[in-house]
C-alpha cells in the first residue's frame, strides 16, 4: 500500500490552483499529495484529516490528469487517520505548536534561518522573483551570475530527459544575467534593504582581474552578504571564462586572491565538475583565502532532441537535475574528507552543496557529507518556490524524530562511514527474499538475473513463480532493483562461509 501511495502521488501533475482541492470542502488533497511527492508521507494526513468520503470522491472527479484521474480516495484514505497511528508522535506535537528543532544554521559567519537557498540560475533573475521566494520561506539566494559582457541567449535554451511528468535530467544552455550589471546590483541592494534577515549572495564573473575586483566591490557596496565567483559555467560564448577558469587551478588562485584582497565580505568560489580532480582548484581556492566553496555547477553533456536544436544546430551544454546528484555528492565528499579543506590541519573551508536536490532527503545527504547549506535550481523550475514548505517540514520532522536540536548536528555526520573500496566488508552477504503475496509473477527478476546477473533465479512458466537458487546467488540485489512491485526484500547479513556450508 505504501508503494501504491507514493507511485500514485508521483503521477500527480501538481497543478496550480488544483481543481481537486477546490472541489474538496474540508481539506486540501493537492497539498497532501505534494507532501508525499517531496518525502513527507508521514505528515500528509494533516491536510485531509477532516475530509469525508464525499470530499475524496469530489476531488477525484475534479482531477484533470491527462491519462486517468489520480485515485485520490484510494491513495489518501489510509493517511486520513494516520495521526492516530504509531508514527504520529512528532506530527501531533508539531501540529500543536510544540517547540521543535531549529533549522537555523551559520554559513561563513552569516546567520541563516534555514539551510535552503536558491541556486544562481534562471530561478532568480529579478527583484520580483527573489522577493516571492523570500516570502515563501527560502533563507537566501545566490543571484544569477552578473558580468559586464553582453549576454545574448539562444532559443530554445532548455531540454530535458523526462521520467513521466518530472525531469530525470535537465539541459540548460543559459549563460549569465541578461540585465545590465548596474541594474542587477541595484536589485540586490533593494533585496537586502527590504529583506534584511535573508542572505543575499552576488554571483559574479569577470573576464580579467580588474573586472573581478570591480564586480566584487560593487556587490559589497550593494550590501550583499557574500560574493560567489563563478568559475564553472560550462557554456560561455567567450573563451577564458566560466569552466575554463575552474579547470585551471592557477587562475582560480589568482582571481580568488584578487577578490579576497579587494573586499571584506566572504568569498565563495564555485567549482566546475568538468574536471577529473576537483581538489586541485579547490585547494587553490583554499590557499587563496576563500571562505567557502560551492559545488557543483552543471555537467557538460549532449542531448539530441530535435525540438531542442537551435536553428537545426546542436552543441555541448550543461546538465543538471536528479541525474547529477550522485556525481555532486562524490565531489562534496572528496572535498569534505580532504584533511586540508576540512580543517584537520588548520582553517576549515565551508561547503555549499548543489546538484539534483528535489526533496529534504536529498538536501540531508549533502548536509551529512559536510555542507552547511544547499542550493536548489531544477526542482524550483519544475515545481515552483512552494517546495520550500516540504523542505522545511521534512527536515524539522527528521530532526525531531532523532531528538536533535539543530541542523548543525547533521553537518558531516556520515563522513566517518566512508572507506576505500579495499576496506569494504567482503566476507559477508545479504540474500534477497521474495514476498510471495506481492509477487505478481512477471519474471522481470528472472530475466535480469539470467542476462545481467549470476543466473541465480529460476522461473516456472506454469506457476509463474520465481525461485532464488542460493548456491548461485551472490547477493548483488539486481533482482530487488528491477522488481516493479517491490516484492523482493532482504534477509539479515551473514558470513559467506556459513552460507556455503
């Protein structure tokens, strides 16, 4: 049932002014489905607890899904009374206004009301956009990168590798802000004046030393809390800018040094993932005096959709979205575990994590690997600023469940659990286990194991029952990953010698 709820919520179109909620007199089913979609299934019941069966039927009838209506009544019914269940303790305490964990965090000495920031991108290109994000609850913004060059963009700019109604990966061909740089700094000044408790970071890019210094000083004069140095944009029209800089540790050191000597506010170089070893430019930034590092920017890639071609021509551009999160986490881990960068041998450099963050669990992974805050882009482009509600709610719920008082307690906590491949446990095994009640006999596990695994699953066409052959199974768990009904689970870990006895 839990998998059904999550899979059905994934079909939801997340409509604006959702017809299902307008048809429901006593609740907000659209808000409940959004909670499920962004990792807060245990909290979804609060928006539908007063709903009647008639409300659910009316909501389902009003659904405008292009395929078939979301089965709202069937999927939400188990959640309507969940606060009375065994997982309700934290949810109930939160609803009654009881004190829960603080999401406040400090980044480069700057107080932040929560760790969630807008990433420098198309989601923050003018005053009105950022103001709406601040009003919604975002703690800060890394504003769209400002430069002195004329920016001329292409059409179309975006493409996506889609998974249903969401992006598995997102191609972005945008460069920097198209506004005159004086206009952008005026916007930043007004944002800081009107939202003094929010964190305003100017992202800048120069073409030579004097431009870097001039732009950084203008950011400081505008009242910005910090300045980000964009050494990472993968699709700059002019050579010697963007990722061309980030791939050159010497240029990273030179430009970071110039900016550090020119301003007093924190300086945050942004690293490019289009490099084998990010530690080289990161170390250059560290020794040049950087206060923090943000990573990653988009990954150079190619998508070949005819609709995304520009006047029939294709090019290499940046790739982001859910697909890049594992790559981003790898770079964050490597920097956070570096003894120089993590302060084991002196000053610690802080990290701001970017890449594939859609829900609070994604954000949590970056924080547990050492990030003080996270930046979000593609998810906002798909779902809007409103996702901040579920980011905050989910993180507070998680902290309360663990009995932690602040986000600070989570920063870097998973780092000790990482080892090199040579140090992994190779003497034990976890076997998969088939749940006969969930298994529908599709045979996907058999096909994958026969052709992509170790031929350890037999399949009887007559009974349509798969069977694990213990003497051949190596515990790779490919079968569990391909099972469409989640009918394959795990057993306890045992010693390989005892399993073969």
